[in-house]
C-alpha cells in the first residue's frame, strides 16, 4: 500500500516487546515513535524493533507525529488521561488491559472516546490465542451441539515464595485485586467469546501467598443467558506440570449435547463425539511471541478492521460487559452469594 498507517506507542515495560515485535510483521503499519520515561529501556525497544524516534512526553509525541493510532502499553491508572488526550487530537486508540482501576473510570474512557468519534479498542488478546479462535469455529459450526459446561483449570506457578513476581511484574505484589483483575478478566472475556452473555456469577477468592496484597486463588462460576455455565479454577501459586505454563495457561474441557472438546497445555485440541473415541483436531498454532502469537493475531485483526468495517471485537463498548462481570465476581466473593450481572 502507498501510505502506511502511522502508529505511536507509550510504554516499554515487560509485556510491550510482544506488541512492538508484532507490529514489525504487519506491513500496513509503521510505528514511527514511542514514549517512555526510561530512556535506556526505550532505546532497547527502538533498536530491537526499528522505531526511530523517542519522546519523554506523550503529549508532545501525539502533537508532533499526528499519528493515525496510538498503542497505550502502560499501567491502568495512567489510561484515563492518556486516552482523553489522544481522543482530543482525533487519534484512534488501542489500550492495554486492565483498562482502568474501576469500572466507573473504564466507562468514562469509553464514553469519552465515543463522544470524540475515535475508535477505541482494548488490547484483550486471550480470545485471539489460536486455540480459542479454533474452538470458536468448532462451536459455531455446531460440531459439538449446544453447550452445557466449560471448565478451564489454570496453575501458573509464578506467585509462590518470598520473591513472587519480582523478576517479571513486581507491581503485582501491590495490587489490592490481583488474580481476577489481571488474569481472570481474560477468561471472563474468552468465555463470553465462546458462549455469549453472562447472567450471574458466584466466586470464591483467597490469598495463598502472604507477601502479596491481593487474591491469588479463585474459583469463578459464570452462568450464561443460554443456560450454559463456565468454571475457572485457578491459582498463581501452584505449578503446572507442563514445561510452559504460559502457553495455553491451562487445560480446557467443553461439554455439549453432541460431545466434548478438550484443549491440552501444549495447544492440542481434540473432539470426542458421544459414543466415539477422542480424535485429534488438526489446526495451526505456533509457539512464538506470547501465548501462540496472540498479540500479532489481535493486532492483525485490528488493522484489518480499521481498514474495512471499523467494527472491532474488543471495542470499548463490548469490553465494558466483561468489566461489569468482573465487578460482579468481586462482589460475589465479598458477600459469598451469587450476583446477577
């Protein structure tokens, strides 16, 4: 194409490298600048991924570069101000999750972007993991019939011991809300992607490691409007038996009227029709980037939608439904009762 989409980004933390690397493989996009207060960290990203300009002030970057879109890869408490400034300057926005510290603030961001007429998309990448895309096709094609139950078991093993999270994401230790806010929200969104809208939730949350502030164990039960239910049985304390606990983030069983689908920790999918043996379901998935290259798959979809329909799967408006369910999860754990969404 003659003119590439001009992108800029804010942030150069642990996760950002997956996003910067993915942009290098999308030919319709040129990332022209990044903003980060830590120059050494910024230069490392720039050298690795071919970004030519650095700014210490994101406002100056937006004004001088006049980008088509901005990729915000910063902590949630920074998002409101950044998103408002970008929207004020007509810049379309991709924003990292967690979207904001509270639902009210998240809604303020989404409403503001709508008012200013810019695209606002949440970088919610779990539903873009290749196995979840493939499972969605299996469900939509009716191969296993009507859904009964979905059960995902996660053991991430990065949160035990006195040095929990320090090597990768030390700020996790100070989150008052951790497991659901940082990780469980991905599964709320993925279950919505596979099943539909949530009617009610019931949750048990616990803290296993005393060195952190938030919860690191959860049993989350979601009941859906179509009468299916989903269970996420997770903790960040105990370890997976698979060599890469952060590839699929666990094992998944879906039961339905015609049989079952299983996702294994290595990305293998099987289908077992009623009365038949379990059979391997071939599809393409690669252990590159993060969790099956889901950042690239998300960003590729963003660009395709940007250049065509302008309709995005993880639009801010849609993502508020996930965040509303997240709030219900915490309320349920607090009162030890089911909560309607």
